[in-house]
């Protein structure tokens, strides 16, 4: 198996696929068949893999392999970085070119649908206006699925999450759907909304939210209210705390309070309550269509 990832021997994956024999590049003697050695060999394989994976969502990554198929030197970009070159091709030139393209296509497809899309990065589109003006209806954006493996969700993160069970009594048609919202309060926070602003108990004043042109117009929570949007607060009184006659929503451990940026037109935590940590799929990072921009 090690031979597949090291380019120093003849029984490498590249040799098996298209008959490429790789050697260390010696500038004084470009035709030298100097052996790579395990360090340089592994470095070349790693750089090659990075180029393949980048090609799965950035087409320009394919440029890395173009010189292998058409240039006389047979040095891909990763060969230049690793100080290597394709010393010999044991099969016909055009067969090698077709082999390179076919091998790249197979690896790109496997990397995209088997690794990148399910576990790393996935593109989403916005079907509703609930996150305007940050994300407009029909915008396309990228979600980093591995971000929260390394970091805990924090306030103001824009997250994609699977709709929790507690939301289905209000939106049964959303079963199996994913939503995108902004985290407003994290576990242990006590939060309320009033006068168009979000307040966190123990924090002076309201939370600055320059991305919200018009805040939520109601007071939440309102245990005496008779609106379906407050139903879940009345049934979960244990999540409400009172300070000086004012009610606050206490976020339980392992759960988050999320709101859409379009506060008055969003199905979110002010309607269906908290979302569990396990439901969070990833962090929305970049909008790439119709315009490009970082999501904040």
C-alpha cells in the first residue's frame, strides 16, 4: 500500500494507471533518473493530492496536471514544488494524456462526492428571505462542515442545521429540511428581545447587530401572550428566568438560540425554540453567487 503513496518505485499508482516513472529533478542533468527518496516522494504525493482535491471545487486546480499531458518536460506544478519530474512514460504519449485526464476525473468525482461534499464543504442556496439582507433569496453560499469539529459555535455564527423535532409541530412540511440562521445565544445565556433589539442578561445594553436593518418588533418571551409564536415558552416555563419582573429565556446546555436576520419574517427559535448542538451541520462562510462575499 505504501508504494501507492510514494512515487519512488515503479509500482506506484501513477505507474499502474498511465506508466509514469518519477525521478528527482537535477537541474544540471534534467535527464537524470536520480531516485526520489521517501521524504521527497511523500511530499510530491501530498502536493499531488492537494491539487486533486482543490480541483474538485476550483476548476483552476486542473491546471496542475495540464503540463503532464502536453509539455515535453512532463513536470506538473506539484513536480516543480517538490523538485521532481516524470522521467519516463512507458506507454504512448496520447494514451498517457488520456490516462491523466481519466484518472484526474475519477479522483475528482470521488473526492467531491465521497469526501468534500459530505464532510468538508458543500454549496447551498437560499430559498427564502429569512436571512436578508445578509443572504438574499436564491443566493448561493458555501458551508464549512468541518469548522465545528475544531471550534464550538459562538454568537453571530451563521449556521446551517437540520430542522429539530420540536419545530415540526409548527412547520410539519419542513421534516428533513435544513435551515440557515444566525446564533444569537449559546448555552448558559439568558436572552430576550424587546424594542427591536436583542439583550443578553449580564451584558450592558443591547447586542450590536449592524447587519439587522429592522429588529424584531415583539417582546420575547411574553408568557402572557396568546400568539402561537409564544406557545413553546408557555409549555417550557423551566427555560424562563425572571430578573426584576422581566422574563428571560435561559438556553440549556448543548442547545442554541437562533434567529434569522430578517427578524419579522423568519421561522426560527422565537417560534420553535432551541436547536440541539447535534443538529448543526456547518458554518456558512462565503456567498459565491450572484455576488461573492464573506458572510458575517
